[in-house]
C-alpha cells in the first residue's frame, strides 16, 4: 500500500511586516518546496503593506511559480471597509478563499464557491464539518486547540470530498479581541496605534511573574509564546490521513523549516532528529500539548538533544 503523502502549506503571515520584507519573503517562498500558499491580511485591517489589488497581483505571481494559492480573509470584522474588502476577496473569481469567520462562509456559500475553513471557524465535530461541507467547504484547518483524539473522531465522519489540514509548526493563534493589545502596551489608543506592530516582527512576548514566557501579543491577536512543532507526529498524521500540513511564517528561518518538513516527508531525514534541530533554534521552546490532549503550552513528547529519541 502506498504511504499517505500530505502536501505542505504555508499559512498567511500573521505579523505586520514592511512591504519590502513581504516581497522579499514571498520571492524566496516561490522557490521553496511548499505546495500551497495562503496570502492576505487576517489580523488587522490597519496593516496596509499591500492593498487588495497588490495581494491579487502577488497571488498571480505565486501561481505562476507553481503554487496553489488561497486568499485568506480577516478573522475579526469591525468596519464597513473591512466588509467591502471581504466581498472583493470572495468575488475574486480566480483563487480559492480561506474563510476565517462565518460572514465569509455565508458570502462564499451564496456564490456557490468552494472554500477553505480557517482555524477561526470552530469545527469541533463531524456533524459541524458535514454541515459546512454542504455550504461549499472543501478543506478545513483543524482548530489548534483540538487533540489527535478529537481529530480521529472527526476524520471518521468527514465527507469523502473534504480535505483536512493541520497546523503543524509556528506560534499558535489562540484568540482575537476588539482591543489592540500592542497599542495598549505602548499606552496608545487603538485608533492611533502609530503602527507599533512594525516594531515587533514576531509579536511581543509576555512572561509570568516567574519569568517564564507565556503568550505573545500581536495587535488584536494573542498567540502562544512557544512554537508548536508536530514534526515528531508525522507518522501519526499520515495514519490519520491528514491531507495538508500547515507551517506558519516566522520572520527568520521559514524556508529552513519548510525544507526540513519536505525532507522528512520524502524520507530523506528522520522526523525526530529533524525536530530536535528545529527546536534548538526556538527562543521559548516547543509545544505539542493540545495535540496530546493536555494544556496547550506543554511539550509532552520530549526530543532528547543527544539521541534524538522521543520520551
């Protein structure tokens, strides 16, 4: 029997990077061994490195480089201008759209367009997945807080045409708020934030009173301080028939992460050894707690630095 071979996907950039940095980043990604690229602003509409036309132009260039392109929508809509942008994305007619809120699901369903369910859509059961499949969803990204046990149950009930994508690497997107945490940190009002997110290309780390890194604030988004790394679970992800593995962009080293996952998928590297190499470079360590059904920021499967074996 042929071994199940998932595709690699690069999620949307969750941080506010200058236009030049974004252009350089995607120029490098165009040559990286990743199959699917998600593009667009999903966190804050005030981040205007690209406008909608520029995102669409970039999507065309990535498609020309051989990538499957998906346009990602905002997770939290607060203004009429944001709704107009959402409508444009849903009506683009050229690229699949990742819906990150139910408003996007409704617009895409009304148009009869196939779409991807992002991590912000709370799919916690096979029944919910079947309902959303009836509205036009063809792929769902598992919410990051779900465990492998829950995924196993949902996979047993998923519709035949539905693909499953799992967030396997990056800081976990945990929550969104109408309040901008970064602006508040700098004693600025949200409407006059002075784009302080530009100062923090991977968010601001928050620590406990004991000095342990706990969360990262990224504008209106809260993330884990630790980096999720499910590379040691590659065999199980294959056994569960996961179709797509999502890597979340970071300001440094994203291409190396993609190449490492690709090498493991091709059998050129051992996943445990490769995970050890990746974890060494993480400023606040790795986590896999949610996947293991435990508190999310825990690292349950330890990768020993000498033997490369999991505990």
